[in-house]
C-alpha cells in the first residue's frame, strides 16, 4: 500500500473533511446545482454550446486502488470521515469523455508497459506504478448522458475542488454558462 501524502484541497472540499455536517446541509445548496444544470437541460433554446448538444458525454475519475484498498468492502468498518478522505485521496485523474475515453489512458499505459522509456506523462506513470504493484485502476463514470459543455463545466469544478497539485491532470478545466461568470 502506498502512503498517501497529506493533500490540500479547495476551501469548500476541506470543510467536508473537517466536519460531516455537510451531509445534512447539502440540500441547502441544491438550488446552486439546479441553477447550473438548468441551462444545460434544454440546450436547444438557441444557444450554441461547445461540441454540440448531443447527450453523449460524461465525466470520470481514475482512482488508485492501492489507496482505496477495496474501500467498498472496508467502509462498514471505517469512520465515515475516513471513507470520504480515502476516496478523495485515491482520485488521481479527472476527465470528460465520450464512449471509451477513460480506457484510452489505460491503452496508452499498456503500450508503454514493459518498455524502458521515460516519455510517459505523470498520469501514465501513475497507472504503471499501480499495475507494477499488481493492482488495477478504478474508472468511475459520473454525471452521465450530459452535453459536452456541462461535462466540461463539471470537470472544471472537480479539478478546482481537488486541486491540480493533487492530480495527474496537466491543466485546469473550462467553465460554461452561469458557472463561467
């Protein structure tokens, strides 16, 4: 098992690690979610969105299974705060995709597997490190069947919350609609 260094997240995400009251208070923020999502829910109302309005996009997270250590199985024996902190610490990449996009990262790593090359980026090196431990990468699809602009916006929000310093992503995301203002 890897030792997970202490990570620093956005102020808002840090608050969820300090107190679990957010779980009961989260409904008071649902109006913010609704404000952002409503503009994407009926995209045909004359606005042109990046990459169109087909609901074929999703966001995804790549998780390090050496950090989660079968978290779904262990979660009943752990304090809820530790489950949440472990989940957050296991996220090493945030992406927006269509179809099999998350697996492209795994294919990229598989093509380098066993080669003596240093040309791999940070994300591929992390995947290879996980595989070298005899473990796998968890691909978690979230916010499915959304238009690309919403996927880009959600990806950007997750990148900002988790912090690029804690991830293998090389650049931040882009916000669209009211979230961009």
